[in-house]
């Protein structure tokens, strides 16, 4: 027996193409458990407002329990005739509670305030799951940093060798970015913790229902301040879509580096077999597919936030059916990240770094030139002069095909009289790294402190 929530003024049912266009159960059915939770809370406020007797409330709640169990077991599913998750569950309730009692629950609520509330509930749970998965990626990066406290590598700008840094420092830079994604999700949750239930279709309820009680019942901090905004606002969806896209972009930056690191030319690291794939034709291949999928999926996440913003743009207040298009892009972003994040944690956590190779390349490309210039500054040489002198050291070493540390004492003195053999204390990778010991720098103690602070920051909540 199909149920329609709005048949009264119509003399015919919808045309088939109309019904097909309108139907959303193929994606909004995931809201069913939240819809039932909302119905329980709504039944309680109806009772408190004197619109359901104690016996009716009991009957309603037990019918909702049965419905919830049938939804969970798959015994109750939406049909093609159900316009959306709310319509399907209305049918399920009427079947279980009877038309007389079941027909009382819709008083004082609209699918407009329902869906705005349920979507927030679904997203708040999803944000918590994504947060946990992000923390696993942060943990994997920090565990690698713990395992390689002294490993060095060429730090890069413009992808060119720049200055030597600790591998741990570099990995922690990625961990910092993902920790901000975690903070963005936590921060988003505070703004999203507002319940539109009770806003009705747009104007609020006339039945003496208490939106604050429903909000508390459903785990929200407060009811919506403004019923028009409560039903029409979707910035909470766009905002989390952005947070998820930013997370995807941050993951793509780690991913791109892994792809580069495992090339024959770099050979900085090797992928664990469990987190790599082979080729159907080239027997030797070991491909970084996890990282490539991260890079690829970030494109979809960006598309989802821009698509949603385009859907929202210029919609007049309050609810418009356009808003039904709000869910799929965000559900899609969540689904991709729930697949991607565990694989990223696995791949990063099992990456084997070839620290000897990274160490041998750390001074290559004259990465210690800045150290010569800054050492001269500490000897009271003006930086402009020091920069020139260090540049001349590079020129001489390059011409002779040697490293900066291989210049003789005489050559150094020729470049600048202040360049005494004492400069050699910073002409090693370890010396250079140890000298960058200001807050946030690459000196081993500073990097260990950064790690401690990061761990403390993501732990507090
Ligand atoms: N399924 C709709 C959505 O997701 C909610 C239903 C509101 N429909 C309506 N005709 N007011 O936005």
C-alpha cells in the first residue's frame, strides 16, 4: 500500500517519470536510523505538549523500535513508490502502529526540518569516523618519525635541493597539515551541532512543541535560532565538503612525494608489498597505486565541494527541492575518504626508507651554502657580503666537481678572509641541522619537541 504524504489536493498520482525524478531513497536511505531517532524525540515532545497520551507514546515508541529493527535487518526496505526516506518510514510506521496512531506523528514537523536535522546527524557521525581515520594517518607518520629520529634528507624548494633537514621534520610537516584537518572537523562540529527540528516547513510550529528538548534528545547543543534558516541553510554541508576536500588535497601532497620517492631515480623509499600493486605485463613493476588513488580522489573531493556550492548559489529562502541534491556529493566525499585513509595509514606506516641514500644526497647540490653565509654573519660579516662569498664557494666547488667541504683552507681564505677552517663545523649535514635550533627548526631536539606537542594537540579534545 503506497503512502503519499501530500495526496489530499491531488486527483491523480505522479506520472512515472515524475516519480522517478523525485525519488531519493537510493541515496537517502542511509538516513533511516537517524530519521527514526528523530521520530522518537518528536513523539516525546508531542506527548509533553499533550498531543499524545502516555499509552499512545508507548505504542508509538514500540512501533518505532520494531521499525528500527526491521530496517536494521533489511526486512523493511524502501519501494519505488516511496518518494524519499521519510515517506518510506512513514509507511513503515503506519504498517506497524496502525493508521490511527501512526498518523499522529507527523503533527508539527515537516520533511524540511527533518531532513536538515538528519543530514547534520549523519555528517556529525561521519566527521567523527573521518577524524579517527585521520589520526591513524598522523600516527603512522609520527611512528616513522620516531623510528628515524636522526635520518637526514635534502630539503627542497621548487623541488630543487635547498637545505638538509631531518626526515622526521619533513614527515611531521605532513602530520601538521593533517592535524589541522582534524581540528577543522572538530571545529565544524561545534557549528553543526544545531538542530533544525521544530522549524517545521519554514515558519516554526504552532503546537507548543519544544525544539530545545528535541535538540538535546538528538545530541545537539541547541535548536536552530531561526526556523527559516534552520530549513534552508546548507553551509554546514558545504563547510564539511571543504574540510574533506582540504584533507584530500593534503593527502595528495604526501601521496605525490611517495610517488616520487619510490622512483628508481630517487630511491628514497620502498613500498611494502601489501600496499603496492604489480603490472599485468611488466613482471618487475611495483606501483604506488594507493598514493596515485589519493592524488586522483582529491580531484573528486574538490569537485564535490564546488558542485555543492553551485547547487546552493542563489537559491531563494527557504526550502527548495534543489536542496535534495545536497547529500550525494558529501556522502561521496565521506565514502572515498573512508576507503582512502586506512590505505594511506597502511602505506605510510610500512614505507621502508633508504636512509643511507637520503643521507648521501643530503649535501648534494651545495645544500650547505646557506650555512657558510650564516656562519659568516655570526662572524659579523654583513649578510650581503656573506651571501656573495658563499656563492663564490659554490662556483669554485662546482667548477672543480667537488663538494663545499672539499674546498681547501687556502681556497676558503681566498674567497673571504673571515672564512677560517672553523667554518667546517657547519660544513657537514649534521652540523648544519644541529645549528637550526630555533623554535620549529630542524635540529633533532626541536623536531622531537614538535612531535610531542603535535601528539598532545591531537589528543586533547
Ligand atoms: N527528500 C527531500 C530532501 O532531501 C526532503 C523532502 C522535502 N520535500 C518537499 N517537497 N518539501 O531535501
